[in-house]
C-alpha cells in the first residue's frame, strides 16, 4: 500500500502553517489553490464552495482572463464531477475526463484551459460539507494516483477548517462593524463594561454626557470613576451585587447646572452563567425631571390650599351630627356622606402632601439603627383597625428577629410596609388573604419580602406599578379607592435609603414585593 513520504509530510506541515496564518477569505482561498497544486503536483487547481441556500457549488476564486466567466458557473449538488463528489462526500480520481459521464466541461467551455485529468476531494469540517477542491492535470502527464488522493484528502481537512474559521471570523468582523456603527450613531449614551468595571466600549453620546473623550476612557477608566460626579439611585454597587440581569438607574449631577440621566444596566453572561460585564445605556431626562419638579411644586401648593377648607368641612360635619337639634333622615344621611367623603378627601390630600414632601430632592431622613422585626410588628399594630374584618392571615418568619439592625427612618419604613400590606389586602378578593413576611441578609443589605396570595400582576404592568397616580385597570382589580400613590411613595422612600424595590408576580399566583435596606454600621448597632 502506497504511503506518504517525508517530503509529502513536510509539505503538509508547511501548508498547515500557511493556512493557519490567514483569516482573510480571499487570501486564504488563493493560498489553498496554490498549495493544492503543489501537494498533488498538478498544473492547476480549483475550489468550489457550497451555497447552502441554493444547494449549489460555485467558483469563489478564479484567475486569468476567463476568471469572471468561470465565477458565473454554478453546479447543482450531484451535477458534474464536483457535484458527484459533493453529493457522495468522497474523493474521485478521473484520469480521462472526456470518457467519464460525470464530467460537465462547463469550465473548459468558459476558458481556454483544457482539462484532461481531475482529482476531486470534498472539503468537510465537523461532518458538514463546505465545498470541493480539485487538482487538475498531473504535471508529468502520468495521471493522479491513490497517493495523490491521500495527500489531497489530508490537505483538504486542514483547508476546510481554515476556510470555515476565516468565514466565521469575517461574520464576526461584519457583525462587530455593524454594532460599532449602531453604537456610534446612537443618541443615547452607551458603554460596555467588563466584569471589573473597566470601560471597554463607549460611544460619542456617552462621552458627551460624562465629559470625557471615549478614546481616553476605554481601557483605563472604571464606571465608578466615571459616575463619581453623579448621585445614583439605586447605588451602583447594589446593582452589581443584588440585581438580576437588568436594572434601571437614575443619575443626578451633584454640582453645577441640574443634569439628570436615566439608564438601564444589563448584565452580560457567558454560556456557563458567569458574568462577562455590563451594557450601560443612558439618556438625558433633564427636561422631563424639571417638568416633574414644576408639577410637584404645583401639586404641593394646591394640596396646601385644599387642606384649610377640608379641615373646616371635616370638623363641622361631626358636630352637626352630634347636635341635639332634630334632623330629618335626609339631612342625617347628607351629613354622614359629607363626613365620610370629607375624611376620604382629607386622606387623599394628606397623601398628596406626603408624596410632595417625600418626592422632594431635599427629603430629610431621620436615620437610626432599628430592628426590622420590631418595625414590622409596630406597623401591623397600627394597621389593626384596617386589617380587622378582612380575614387576613399573617405568617412572619422567625428568622426576621435574627437579622442585623438596619439604618432607617423608622416612620418612613413603617409607611413602606403599610403601603405594601395595604395593597396586598385591598387588591385581594380571596375569602382568606394570606400574607407571608420574610427577610435575608446580603452583605451590607437586608432584603425584606412581603408575599401575598392575591390575583398577581400582569407582566406588562410590572414596570408601571411604581409610577405615581397609576393603578392596574379596574376590570382586573375591581373598583378600588385610592390615588395610585402608595407604591410610588414606597419606591421613593426605599430609594432615599439608598435601597431598591422590585416585584415578582405571576397571574393567579400572587405577588412578592422585595425591598432592601442598609445594615447599620457596627458601632451604631452596638450602641
């Protein structure tokens, strides 16, 4: 049995070195043709690649005067000698093509070349056909042998891998160029950050927002340094440590002219679930925030103006009802209505005033170490008149008392817990309303969860339920009184504590509201 000699192996090793050094497809295919000619000592060679969409072979590289015409030739898999090799995925030696029924002769008719002998071998990688390589006309006229077939098959396995790698490289390069173009043209600021927080990509808009040229930031500036001039809600460290794959963030410049950014941070993971980095996209919301400030100031002014007449109405209605003067049933009913609706309106105005105060940028928190279990118990005690009559069953995990002290404004966090529990009761139409309260510690944060067995919240509503004056439509929740401020207040208070709040909910399976609070410093916890 004929075997490859030392000279053949040296040539194959040389070919492997050449092929592995090229990633440009045109250069690589040209090198494959030249090397194939040398490997089998042929006068010429050709490469036909497979178009998987049409299942046709085509000449990707063709030289000489007839090159353009030859490149127009396309062979169906199974057509001609190359088509037979592709269809059967095995080599063919034909030393007299004119007498072989598989020979098509299309290439010869398009050029001045005369083909007498052909050695054709399939290009296969990972069991998939990508084309056919041919040696044409043995130089010494003796015809191709089995030894030539073995040499060309050994070469073709190297060439197929190199061609596929070059193709993949060009696809990746093309996608990268598309991404770079989109990245550069975005009006939103966009940054790619690695797992250590170092900026790897940054577009022009982001450079404008953060006052640095992208080329100076890439590879040398961390995201922490970049946003240092801004206040962030929630803190960036919390997003990196506690959030899942996507989180929103608000930024406000600390000094100088008011400047606000709103952004989304997406965690990037590899196929093993390990973090690769983050994609950070921000846009300018300064005008929007200024409008919100004007609305808030107007809301606060109107609320204060309404408070004085409401106090009068709410005060006189009970006095008239207690008066001994005889009143008709209609008058009593009218006064009762005035009293109840006056109280309801007064509560709404109080909530508007509270919201105006809490939403203000100068919100002051009276922060002190506190046991979160005690805060929860106190809130439930204050809510007892509301809870009674609603058939609510509470389940508080024992682990709550083992959590570290948190640094909070006691009154404000009571309001957070009250709003979440109030919603869990108010929007639940089940005969028995179950509320489960639990908590865990994550590094320097305590995470509290409040779970209910209510109707759940549709997924499309999740991003909006924390917006002020928003409620899920009545057809879903039933007609429920309220201004839609409870969760907006809750989010603002939690964020003022540098924490974050989120909801997990499925239709028909209830909801879980989570919020995080900072652990009190050790010296405060011991005091």
